[in-house]
C-alpha cells in the first residue's frame, strides 16, 4: 500500500476527456495529478489523470495525443484543481489545453524562456537546455492583466508580492489585485526555484536519483526519497525488512515534527511575535540533533536505500531517542500552552482566510489544509505505507478552515507524531538487519508505478516509469505545495493587505517586497508602471 | 505562583549554558560524531573497478590513470579513484558499494578548508 503499479489504466479518446473526468469525479472527488509521458518511438504524448477518493482508492485515466497535434480540451471546468497541473504540462511538453484559465500565461518557466522549446520532451537534450537557459535574459517582468473589466471598481492596483522579500526564505510571487485595501484577485507566479529536477532525473541512474530527489526540499527531504523508493521498490518487487520499515517511519515522523515546529515558529515570526519564534526553534534543535544521531546528517539524511535503510540503528541510540522525545514532549506542551493562551496571537489568526471543505476539495487541497476543514484525509491512514498499518494513531482534524484551525491541526499533529515514534521504538523488531545486501540495482524492468505518502505539508505523489534501462524513463513529482497554491490564492480574496503574510504562511510558501506598483486604469484602458519615487510624490499630492 | 515560576525560569536561564553552539567548532572542520565522515582511498585494496565512480550521486569521483600493469603479456592502465571534496556530498555511498572495502570514511580529517588544495 502507499504504492501501486499502474496496470489498469482506463483509456479514453482525447476529445471525450472532460466527460470521462466529470463522471470519475463523482466517485473519486480528488484529482491527484496530471502526468504527461513522451513516447518518442510512437511519436505521441500520453496523459495520465490520477484521481483518488478519500478512502485510498486510485483511478488512472489515460489518453494519447499525437506529437504533431498537441491539443486537447481542459478539464479545469469540472475540476478547477486541474488548471495548475495542466499548465505545468503545457509549459513543459507544449500541450495546449483548450479552456484552461492560465492559457497564454507563464506560471512555471521564466518569462524569457523561448516558446518553442519544451524541456521535458525526450528529444530535447539536457546540454541544449543549459544553453537555452544561459542565453535567455530576464527583461522587465511581465504581469498579465487579462480582462481588467472583470473587476467592478473604477481602478484596481496590481501589487507584485515577490519574488524576493527580506521576510521570506524562498522566492515566490503573487500578484495581488487590490481595490482600495481589499484583495479581489490573486495571480500566482511560481517556478522561481524551478531546477528541472524531473529532466535531470532522466539522465541519471535510479541510485543517483535517490540522492537527487532528496534535494528537492530541505525540510521534507527524507519523505521525498522515501516516496521515490516506494515507487522503485514496486517496480523491482522488493520488500524491505520489518525493522527497516519501522526505522523509515520513525525518521519520517521526526521530520514531520521538525517541519511543523519550524512552521509554528515562523507563524510567530510573521504575526510579529518573535520570542515565540526563538522559543520554538530552540526546541526544534533537539529533534535536529536526534536526526543527526540516527542518520548522520541533520538535513539531507541519505538514510534510505532500495530494499531497506543504509545504516542500522543500535538499541542504545533508540533509548536516547525515547528519552529526548519525552523531554521534548514536556517542553513542547508547556510552551504551546503558554503561546495559545496569549490572546493577541489567537485573535490575530482566528477567522482569517476562511474556506470550507467543499472549496478545499474542488481546488485539490491536501494535508493539514484539507484536514483543518474536518475531512480525515491522511495517506498514512487511508493507504498505509511503512509501518503505519501496525501503529495506532489518530488523524487530527479541525472544525472549519481558517488560519487558526490549520495551526491547531499542526500543533496536535506534532503530539500525534511523538506518539507514533514512541510506538515505533516499542514495536521495532530488534534482531534484524535492515541494511540490504547490495545497494546497486542495475537495470529495472519495464513498468510504471505510482507512490503516495503523507509529507509534512500534505500528500506527495510520485510517478516513475522504467523502460528496461538503468535510468528512469520519466519521473513525475507532484508536491503538496503545488496542490495547495490555488487554495492559498483563493483564500486571500476578500481580506486586506495586512492579512496577506499570515494567510500565505498558513500553507507554507512565501511573499515578497513591492518595489513598484502597476496601475490599471479602467477608464483609459491603459497599463503603466509606477516606481517608488513617483508613488511617493503622488502620495504627497493627495495629502 | 506565577511570580515563583517566573523567578524559577529566570534563575534557570541565568545559570544554564547558552542554547546556541559555538561556530568555532564547525570552522575547525570537525565532523559530528555520528556523521559518515570523509571518503579516503586505501590504495592497496583498490582494484580500479570504478564502481564507486559510476554510482557517485554528485559525480565527485573521477578515475585517474596512475600507472601501468602487465596482465598476460598486455599492458593495461592502472586506475584509481580521485575524490573532488568540493563536489562530494559526503553520503558515503562509494564506501558502501565498494566490494573490497577500499574506501574508508574518516571523521578525523580536516577537509573543509576553502583555500587549501585538497
């Protein structure tokens, strides 16, 4: 479980995809991903739409389009979550989706990237791509204002948030459409750290890719390599030993604690409660040193191997973990009690960024975001992988989506993770060797496999296709933040500019500084840039 | 009661060690006692099979020709791995895939010196 080989794909014609998708959505309401695979021999592109229900069943719908006529209807009208997945396919494979709201815009690749180069097609070489990227010069960033008449006010202000801001750790850009101080629309522009990992993975062996996928994220690095391992183990028909499963589960849970605690600290930072940030981060150090103790590294653990783990953990170390975790739990409970009884903080996050369950499902939200609305959608429970089927734990849910509930879900999940780690240490078989005999796997037989896990931020999805070679034919990664980004953009609508940091933080990405504003004047139908000095003069004039 | 707790916290903070760790220890290049360490070749054991170079995730190992040997009347080049410690991610995979245990992971070396020639 948690992984499966794709054997029963429902084939459908490209023109009837909307019909089939809307039928499937009635029983499988969650769209997991849209995967495109280029087949250079058959000169076609296969599109796999993966749907899931909230009990763990997956359904794959596949369609093929010829290489020379890459158009098909968009399913964004029936599944709004598809819009960003389709846009990703459209930019990387050059497939045109009729009716996608992002058509004609760039969301992932830089604005200067040539329109006729589609990086993930098999006939595009990695060396050529390097030249293309080196030759492309970033000009004036373009902001796409399509149909400004959508907005009811006389004039709206477009405020670019991003990509770089001193308050944020990662580059990401949101273009906020403001009417006065209220946000009416948000246009996300992602891809500022797009490193082409899916392309690089095709040119390396499976074993080398294991270390590559780990470097996708610095916070949830282990879960990425675990998910990739689950998919490859499915292709190889290998099963790890019981102790390896328990060790993997334990590391993943330690990572979840470290990720959630980091986030709670950052929430304090962004709501202006900096001592909370420092207190919580001091606690997090305990978990970091445990990860160092168990795996040898604090951040990129390099702990997992196909068919097991790379180093055994002694009983002595397990006892240290049990002891430190107990200390951590005591300190954490005390600290959270103190923080959550501080009213200004609770008032600041309560009722901000409200959304409901139906909305979250439509926009494809995952992880704590969907659990905050009361839907117990947790891959650890619905499709147990690792040792989760032998461990007794609860899925934490909230009472309705807003920043406060999302915070409470994360706070309680840390306690649940502590419980899981404790059970892992108790139930772990001690006299087994979790290290496989050989780490090198060589040629992998033809096949396709998918794997899903519950990363700290939500459901993480991997698709791996092997074609009798040492390198994977295609690796598709759908990260939880991509699934949540549409919801984040939607949550902002109707709230004021001052709520932006808190709401965007609630899903975990970043916002950035406004160095200039762009004004759309509806009466004159013109768009112009205003730099900071001009804005200041204008401001004085009004006063 | 609250004042007492506060006083306790204050006294604890006054006499306890700072929670930050000195950077100087990191600068010395000393590895954490649990880390995998730094790959070092034991030339006597190496057969030059280049399994380590093929599997290195960061392509930090290059096989260098260091001499020649005579096998059955033919002269064949002798190859030995060379580590680029700036590319290396210190994952220890090379030591684990080596069939002859010719790569040792050592924690006692000082290698993180940017200006020196490794």
